[in-house]
C-alpha cells in the first residue's frame, strides 16, 4: 500500500469519527451496491449513506476478462470509491466487514494491514439504521482436488491482474524457448464454458495476436497460444438459448479455441488438468469459471442462508427474520416470479438496487411504501467476443423467445451496458467525457497493457 493511500485512509477515518448511527450502510461496492450508494447519496444528500468495501477502487465485474487479457487497464479505468463518495454525497469506509451485531445494529470492519502485515487501522464499528449486504460471490470449487490451489478465478481486479502478469511472463519465456524448441508455447485451460469462460477465451485469442506483434516475434498467436475450454454440460453457455450456444462455439472454433463439452474435470494439478475419463490437458495457466457461491462470511452473521450460503430474502429483498437488513446481487437468494432463483447477473443487481432506492427514498420522506415485491425482468444476455462482435439475445423473457443478435450491433449493445452502469455512477455528462477520453486514449497507448 502506497503512502498516498495510507494518508487517504487516515484522513477518511478522522472525518468519520464521532458519527452516530448511519441511516443506511451498504456493504459491497459492486454493480448493485455502488449504484445504490451513488443514487441514494444524490437523492438524500450528505450524512445519510455509507458504503463499505475492502478495495479502494471499482471496476465493472463483467469487464474483468478484459483486464485479465490486458485489453483493459484497471489503473486507468478503475473508479476511486473516495472520488465517487465525494461526488455522490455518501461516505466511504475502507475495509472488509467481519462481523454483524444485529441486536445492536452494528457491523465490524476488519483491521487494515499493509503488505508486510503491519496494522494501519484497527477494527472499527459502524452503527446503522438500515443495512444492505451486497458482497457478491466467490468461486465454488465443489471440493475438487487441486482446483483452488492450481487455478485462477476472475472474481476481483487482483485476480485479473495476477493472471495478466503471469501471462506476460509466460509469453516472454515461450518466446525465448521458441529459438531452441519449435513446439514451445503456452497452454491455457479454462474450466467452465459459461459467459466468463467464453468471453475470456475470445479476448485472449484477440489479445494474443497483439502481444506477439508488439514484443514476442517468434510466437504465432493461434498456434503457440493454445486455449482450451472444458465444459461439463453438453454445450457452452448452457443457461442461454441453443442458438446463442451454437454461434459462440462456431466463433471460438474459428479462432482456434479448442472446445470440449461433456467433460467432467476430476482433478487439477500444477501443469495439467485431468478429466473423469483419464484424459490430461496441459496447462500453464488454468482459470476456474465453473461455479460460484456466496462468501463464507455470510454463514457467520447469524442470518438465514441457503445451501450455497446466500442470504434468504423475501419479496422486498429484506433478509428473512429481520426488520432492517436487506441483501441484493449474487449474495441474495431472491426468488423470481417463476419460482426460481434470480440469476447472478449484473442486470439483476441493477434492478434490485433501483427497487431498494425507491423504497428507501419513500421511507426517508415519510411517504407510504408500496408493498409490491421485487420482480426480476430478463432483458436478455450478451456475450462478448472481443472488440468487434458479440452474440446473445435481447428482451429475454419479456418476449418469451428472445431476439437473437450478433455481430457489430450486438457489440454496440454490449458496450452500452457498461455505459449505463457508468451513467448511474457518474451522470450523463461525465459518462460521455469518460467514454470519449477512453476512446481517444486508445490511439495514444498500446492495444494491450505491456507492463
């Protein structure tokens, strides 16, 4: 942690001393939690909303595959929580929630340590009148031998940056070995053919050509950067319509990505992945994208949780058995109108944030609060295939069948989702400026992050 960050933390901590119970405390600055904090802060003004997060900056989670491939620079596009707090009139507390005292309406924020373990700030307690838990999800390894130890999961910016640095090192090493060994290269295995796995494979294939052009002249991107997706279901993108799955598989195979379906992984070692039939897949880098669950922290809070650790919530997103604790996003087991769990997607977190926004604003103004429950609306799903194309469906369950889209139009729709998220955080003018600046900067820097 830099001295500048330490000074910022100390200044923020001093500013928060002496505060009584916060009206609304939001834990987790992901897509839903941060949008709720920004919108509530603008509606209610200073002194009403506090956001707690374990990191100092935010990036849209669906773009982590781009960070991992090096096509998106987190250090240029990450948004500071402290900046967002200042501009949107909420408080930011840096640290991870470690405990909840629901009887006294307080949470404990864990101590902050530097890289060598020296304590910078002790544990802190924050009082609340309403608490919103939006801590997202973590990887579910299902007890698979070697999975946690030998794979990288793209759940955070740290994970994505670690993958990118490892990729650069392996590319450099393979380029040197290529002079002496014609078969030298990199083997990347992605376990799980959902949206994350498919998008990462496509982005890596596109980025590998750029890397070899810049600094690794001996490597052939398609031949020497070998990418394999292992999927346990009969097809990729199993939750999406079959037409989307077929289009995605075709695009990947056209890009020389190996797709293996009906493949049940049995174990993962340091340099290879083994399936249930005894087949080995060489792996210099292995990514786990085969399942998620709620963070284990939730099981320790004394609140009702499901088998996968999600908080049980009612139709108003209120944690069952409580009066003032709510949950949204991946960590909430919200039941849709069809009786099934609301899927862990950014659009669901966005909708839930807007639902709670309306409720909290009305309560703050002493207005009558509607008893209408939250209803998930599926607007479709889009899967990115690099800078030029995407595939997916629009309208989703709103039209029962969905509208299949692909190509440049689908890519523009995919990009617009990120812009809508930025608009919720920054407003339309700053979103336009940010998007324009990002587009102009692409002409002044390499297409991938090389350092």
